[in-house]
C-alpha cells in the first residue's frame, strides 16, 4: 500500500530547517505485515529530541529513513502468528522492541533486549523485516516505529494495546516522553517518598520527569535549565523550585535549597556539562540518572574518587527501564485519574507538511511536545 511519509535522506542539513527541509514528504510503499508484524494506521506522532539528533547527525542512522519513534494508531491488519491484537485495536508504539525470550527480556530488562537493539541499529524490524520502499529503493525503519507516516508496519513486540477512549494525540506521548522521563525518576532512580529530586533539561522528557517526581512523592522537585521560559513552564507544572543552570553559583543554589545536595538528580539535556552539573548537585551517597544522548564521542569529567569516597551512583536509563506492555497501561490509568497530567507537555498540534518547521521550533527550544495529527 501507499502512504505519505517524512523521509530523511541527508543528515546535518543547515538551519533553519524550514528552509533546508531535511525531511521530505514522499509517497512510500509498504509491504504487507510479515509473520509477527502488524500494519498500523498512525493517528498521532510526537516530535522528540532524539529525532532531531538524527537530523543534526548526533545520532547517526542508516538513510534514507522514515523518522518518528513516539506514535499511536489503530491496527489495520495483523500478520501471521499475531493472535493477541485485532483489527481496530488502539496501540502505542515502543521504540525498543522486546523479543520476550532473550536473557534481558527474561530478567525484566526489556529495554535492553539484545535482538531489539540489533534490529534498531540496523534500521529494520525485529525479526529482520524491511517493509518500506520508495520506488526501487529500500527505506529504513526508525527504531522499529517510523511514525511520521500515514501507515507503519511494525513488530507486534513494538506495540502495546491501550484503552481506546484515550485520544491518540495524548496516547502518543506515552511511547517516549512519559516512559523515558517518568521512568528515569521512579524506575531507574528508585525515588522514595519524601526525597529531593533535581531535573536538569526541561524539554518534553524532562518535564515528564518533573511530573513523575511530583506523582512519585518527592518533597522537593528542583527544575533546572538555561532557558527562562522552560523554568516558568516547570514552575507552572508543579516544580517546587527552579534554577537557571547557567548561573555561576547554580550548584550552590541547589545545595542550599536541598540542604547539602539532592537525593536524586536526573539529566535530560544530552550535553556533558548538564550531566556533570547534575552529578555535582547530589548529596553524599546520592544518585544521578541520565537519559540524555549526546554524540557518541562525548566524554565526561567526573571524579571517580568522589564516586568512591562519597558513595555516589551514576546510572543510565533507556526507555526509563520499563517493560512498555506492563507500564504504559499503568501510566495511562494514572493520567486518566488526573495524577499524571501529561497533556500539559503538549504545546503544538501540527500537520505532516509542517514537520520541518516543527523541528526548527524544537531546535530553538520554543516547543515542548509537538504532535502531528495524522
Ligand atoms: Zn523520544
Ligand atoms: Zn529480548
């Protein structure tokens, strides 16, 4: 079948993206779903900083590729062997497919699934399928999703069935922003009731972490960024304190507020100085969690001696350490009960044609979550 899709053919194009147009809207061809795969009509897809990192070359991927990894839609056709999804079901995509049988999946670490990671790196679906074409040319899948398109073929293992009463433009947010941000705090960071939490980098994922820290019972939620508007947003969303991390005495400010350093610092800015700042703001024995993804060549300047002598912990968190099919329905129920107001992350609803302008807005820091309605 044919579908309109946003295709990336060249990384590192100049800005503004509204002029260089790194994503071209093309008619691609989709093969029918293979064994274990599902054809989904995409109804909403969010613009995430990780898409931007592929556009600007920080996170290189094979090209040409249909980008987009935060999406929700409706099942149109199921391939052979898919017995637990039906036509008409509503689904949220996960950008880390989990095979269910590797050592990581069996030990509850689905985000680390080995075949899933290999498929994502290669730009094909779990199981090896490549279902996207443009004429004679094969087009790569973006981490098992390729959500910036009217339709997508995905592995069943990339999909979670959801409550059909949830609007698609809200549902999409659960695939990346909510899982990554909330999970970094409550899963990987193991937040305990009454702790102090610092969140560094207030994009969609960071602000989801602010919501997660509030929902998870932190006594203090200190939000830090270099952008004054984002600090205002964090305050409005319930952060107890905001800090401009560009201030010379920013570390001292956090220590003063938290009484010597936070229990848990989380970092989502994706640059080394932000992670170093987060680490310095923890108390002795404190934990730092990062979900930022800087360029693979970036290295940190952190003192191993302080890690040892002060028993500090530094942890990475991918997909918030979640098992999506378990955790997404739980977070959706919290949203529906008014306890995880993730709709507040949404600042723009746009069309597929406006995608380049949307990424320019994201690059300028003038948007939190923008969702394409499809
Ligand atoms: Zn993302
Ligand atoms: Zn696995």
